[in-house]
């Protein structure tokens, strides 16, 4: 029933002509020579097309003091609601249901946007920043409710160039933007809002207010692009820049700044009310996940507010997700044990036994400045759902996975228990603890190839077993473990066809001091992979995937407003390098 229902939903969506089925990502997902193709995760079946075409209808101008909700109610498909730049619109506004001919043409959409000329906003594909604040109309919640929410079945709305926040005197907000309903009120696919786009919007709390969520993503065919979500934090409760659990997808989350103290992005965390629903077909590309060090107790930058910190990305309930070309930065032990990434299957409240995480593709990302790296748990026995399976972790740079810096000791790269069909291939890892830590149930179908890291004290170590082969044989049936560099390890403790230079200095990076971890031409590990590539990360491929972030996406400022009408803002600073040889 689950499969039939979701397939019908996908067919209906495709029939509306709203979906681009670009099923081939920039990086081909070819398995390692040793990996079974059946173990590779399935990519998203649907990729959303967010190309902007100006709607052909009326332009409804709304100035400060006028009723924005009235304009929304009166707008027809094809209209643009143009809001006065800098004006405040205080209220809990609702996107209402409109008729549609189902063609997904420009005349189906209602656009709510800043009235400034297009040339004053960042071009499509360029992220908004807080420096554009004075050009953005301000949609402000006066209370704990959403500033913008949706009616049942609302559809075909695009928000462009809006600032969305909360009045400063309010001390708690459940979520600034609510797309769909996460409660039992939304228990059928027929009532799920769909065809929604948040485009170049600045969504934020402030440094004192507790905000549970920037965007609650419980809708269908929804995109969040080129936006900036910040100051999402709380003490003693969970918070996310974006979180979804009761919407089927597909989702596109591309080129955003995501800042939250709990999880910057999470799927799951509550049980879906729609029977057999699992959010699926999700594209997460080119985002900067960040927790400011001013939130960390004891940091020189600490500002005095202790917010509850968990991780940068958590998956509990998701299928077919592609996570590519992101930078995930700063995480420490607080309310959790400090892993940057947590992937597991969780039946959170005990009412959704179908809950599963599966088909996760994590490629061409940079994860850095974290107490620990990745934590994989196939099934949480205290909240048992289905068994997590099929994960690919490939061509990523893990830098400064440093337990010592954040209070030590872990610095673990990968912790895993009871997860079948995991492929870890061509990663470069700079860390201080275990390479792999394992416990509990075994993980069959595990492939670990072409990776480059230090061994550190224990290397590959499982509970109750010795380093290396003893752990591999006990915890990983039919393991493939080859062509890896484990600098400082002992070759007799591991399978043949791995490499054990005395230290990472002997690997011959171009410049570890300058944080350029590409192998120099004199490195013995150039072209030493099973596929003829360098061991560790392919920095050409990684560089292409994160190039927008490294060349401007990490900047907190844009270089210049494009014309004198809009004014000027300060110049950017470059923040990272990959190097070339």
C-alpha cells in the first residue's frame, strides 16, 4: 500500500509537469571495483526545476500599513504581490488555496516578493545575505506562531526576497515558516501543500530568542534555494534551520546558509501522521551548514547564551537523498556526543513502524571542525523502525575532526552499528581518534576502500575485540577493506593491500600547514587507487562541487549592489583553498 500510494503521488506530480527528472548528478555514482552494484544507494527519482519565469498576471503593490493577508486572499494564479522594501508586515500570514489548471505554467504561480527591481537582488543562483536587509520587506510574527503558514492543499507560491522573523519581545517561536502541518491534522496526501519555493529569503531569529525552526518542511514538491537561515536556537529543546517529517517530497535544498544549534538540517524527529509516509527524493547541494563559535561555552568568541547543540545533519526518516557539494562546519559535544553527521532509522514516537532511512548518497562534501565525524546506527532499539541500509560516503574531505580541540578524546571518523551495505570510498580524513569504531550488531556488506587517514592509537576497533583484523572479522561479514592509507598503523594487523607510512607527513600533501590536502606529485599514493585515481579525495571533483562556496558562498557579505539605486556594501573575503598541483 505504501509503495502504491507514493508511486501514484509521483505519477500525479509528473503529470502536472512540475518536475525535472535530472537523474544523473554531476558526479557519476560508479561503485568501487570491489563493491556490489546492488549495494549502491538509489539516487532521487525526481529533481525539481526552480527556473524562474515572470508570471503574466497583475502586480498587486502592498505598502506598510496595508493588509498583506487581504492581498494574498485576493491574488489569482499568475499575479505578483510586490511588497514595499523595508516595510514591516506584522502577523501570522497564510498562503491560501487557489484554483489551478494543473499545467505548472507561469500563470499557475503566485509570487510574493520585494518590490525592488530584479537587479537590486542577487541574481538567481546567488545566495541572499543579511546585508540586503534594507531592501527586503519584513514579514514578522507577533507571537509563537509562524510568520508564514499554509492552508491545507495550498499550492504554487514562490516567495522572493523576503525577510521573515519575529518581534524582539517574543521569547519563543515554534517555527517562522510552516509549509504543511506536522500534526495529525495533516493525515492524508490529498491535503498536503505542494509546489512551493522559498527563493533568496532571509529567515532568522535573534541572539536572545528561542526559535524551534526556521522552516518546517511538511509539504510536497518544495524548494528552498539561495536563502539565509540564521539564529535558530534554544535551550532545552530541539531546533533546526530546516526540518521535515510529514511531507512526501520531493525537496530541493540548494545554496543556502543554514544555522541552528540543534540540527542544521533534519528529516524525522517526529512521526509522520500520514500512513506509510517517508520523505523521499531529496537534493541537498551547495549549502553552508554552520554553528557559530559564539555559541560554544568556553570559546573565546562565546557571547554568554548557552544553546542546546546536537549535530549539523541528522537523518532519521528519509529515502533517496543526495547530499553533495556542501560544507558542514563547527560542531561540539553538548546535548549529544559531538558527531557532525548522525544517520539512523528511528520510529520516534512509536506510531510509525515503517520509519526508515535508506539510500543515502553523501559525496563531494567538506566536513570540518567537529568533535567527531559520522555516527551510523541501523536501528535504534529504543525506538525501533526498519533497518537503515544502502549508504555511500564518497570523495569527501573530513578536516579537523578533533576531539582534543573540543574537550577530547573521540575525534572518531566513523562510528557504525548494524548497518548493511555501506560503502566508504576515496575520503581524506584528518582526525585525532579511531578510524572506525563499532559495537553491537554486525554490519554486513561493508566496503572501505581508497581512503586516506592517520591510524592514531586504535585505528579500526570494535567493542571486545582487537584493532584491525580481529574487529573486521567480528563485526563486518564479507568486508572489503583495501587500498587505504592508515598512517602510523601496523601492517600485520590489517588485510593485505593497504598502506602504512610512518606518519601523515610521509603521505606528502602539497601543504598540510596551509590546509591544502591534495597529494603532491612526489606522493607515493598518486594514482594508487583501484580506479587509478589518487588515494583519498579527488580534489578536482570536490573543488567543482564546492566551488561556489569556496569562491563566495562562505562570505558573509556580497561585493557590491549592482547599481547606484541599490547602494553599496563591503567587499568579500576569500575563506578557503583546495590547491592545485
